[in-house]
């Protein structure tokens, strides 16, 4: 998992899927909640809650694993809403490796 960049990305919903394909992860802030949107070994996609760590010190999953970005974008994991539903109220940040 990378660290959240301090500057917000200038991205629109139509470009988010391509951004994820190229970069493999992004942070999404909705209100006070911050999610880490990422692939799992290039085979599946998931959202993780950054406020909860598991026993290994990693963010905990808050969505099921799905095989495509399109499936992922339609998962209602944000208090019953999808990324598209909350996009206008969300801020995205790059995930910085290292």
C-alpha cells in the first residue's frame, strides 16, 4: 500500500477507470472517511477502509473482491452507495509508493 499524496487529483469520473488501470490504486475521501481503492495482485479490485487496520497492520477490506474495474465501480460499499453515487462529493489522491 502506498501513502496518500497531499495534493488532490484533478480527475473526472469518466477517467477514473483508466487511472486505476494505469496506477493500480488511489485514495478516495468522502466526508471524514478515506478509502484505499486498489487491485489485489493485478487479479481483483477492492476498497479498503483506512481507519481500520488488521493484525498485519494493513487496511481492512470494506468491499468484496471483484475481477474488473467496472464491477468495482458499481459496488455499493460507501454507506450503501457506489463510487459514481458519491463522486461529486469525493476527493481523490494519488497513492505514492515508497
